[in-house]
C-alpha cells in the first residue's frame, strides 16, 4: 500500500516528504535543498578539494561515516569506487540517502550505525570519508582512535569545522609546570567546548582551531598528506604515538 502511494507521488512530493534535507542532491532534475544556508551544498565544498581524490578509484572500497543523504558516497561511485558503504546515526538521513541513490541508479549500501560502533564492521576500507562529523561528537578523540583501529586501511578524507586561529605555530615537546602563557597563544592546539548551542544546533560540542585539528589527527596516528582547503585534510595511516593508551573496547549494546 505504502509502495503504491509512493508510486503515485511525484519526485517533488517524495523529496518534500523526506525533508528537510541537509545535502542539496539532484534527483531527476529536482534539487532537495535549493535554499541551503551554505549555498549549493555540498557541491560547492566538493569543488574545492575534489582534486585530491583520484578520478578513477579503480574499485577501491569506501566507507562514508556520517554520510547524510549520500552526496559524497555517490561521488565516490562516480569515480569508479568498488564497494561503498555509507553509515549514519540518523535514520531520517539514511532514508534520504537510500531514496537518492535508488533514484539515481547508484549502487551504495547504507547502514544505520554510529561511528562509535564501527568495530562491528570488522572490515578495513581503502578510503574512509569522515566529513563534518567530528565536532558533532562528545567523544572526538575516541572516534578518531576507533577509526584508526578498525576501519582506515589506507587513507581518510577528513573535514572539520574550525574556529579560532587559522595558523599553526611551533609547539615545544614539553613545557614546565609553571608555564601559563603558551595556553593563551591563539595558535596553540585548542578545542572550544560548546555547552549550549552553536548555530542553533545542540549537537555541536567541540570546535577545534587549525592547530587543534592537525594535532588530534597526528595524535591518533594519521599523517597529513594534503590540506586542499582550510577544513579538509587527506590523511593516511601512520604510526600511533607510543604513549597512546589502547583504544577502549566499546561493547555492543
Ligand atoms: C554536518 S553533517 C555532514 C554530512 C556529510 N558527511 C558532509 O560532509 O556533508 C553531519 C552528519 O553526521 C551524522 N552523525 C552525527 N553523529 C554521528 C555519529 N555518532 N555517528 C555517525 N554519524 C553521525 C549526522 O547524522 C549527519 O548526517
């Protein structure tokens, strides 16, 4: 019955019924979020860094964490990725992603899953996308550590909102206990904690400055290969610093 009703609906009606959309997808000529506050998003963002992703992914496997309506997952398929899995913790976004991929005839698997549960995938991917999710997490370092431990086989495309200083200064290997001034330097690695709201979104928790993002990536064992625009990094698996504690085991609920 539900399927019959859906068959009678226009694409516009179906898009509206699945909304509101964060990704402005194009589905059979219909835009899903034409009035997005960031413009034609994420297409305008993608344009600024797509050159760091090979035109031909040659069948590489891709995991898109926090895939939303699947804009980037679809782009990876268009670049000849092999298996593409998109996960998101919000079922509403996954319904959008499934609809958009089906309508566009693109074969992507979507699964309702939080980044904290990725150990359950028991699979490493050639390329992991972790775009626009870190600042939505109450446990950002845990997420990066879990990514390193369980799913990043080779490379990760990473994006994080930043605020504060856009430059990175030198940081000494150690500071005396009496040191105070270094913490007031704008380019010291920082995470701003949002107790209430930022941009009317109650899920924005920790917003790093540029030095903070880069230090966290390194600290979780990732090597920065490219930084094509302020918020976006292409990183690859490196060595985890020796003093890192083991990644906590998250027991399945
Ligand atoms: C700002 S959107 C970014 C969407 C997309 N990755 C992009 O870059 O355009 C954040 C997405 O992360 C998802 N998300 C938030 N917390 C998550 C979690 N713990 N695990 C998986 N996805 C999460 C949200 O549901 C949302 O789809």
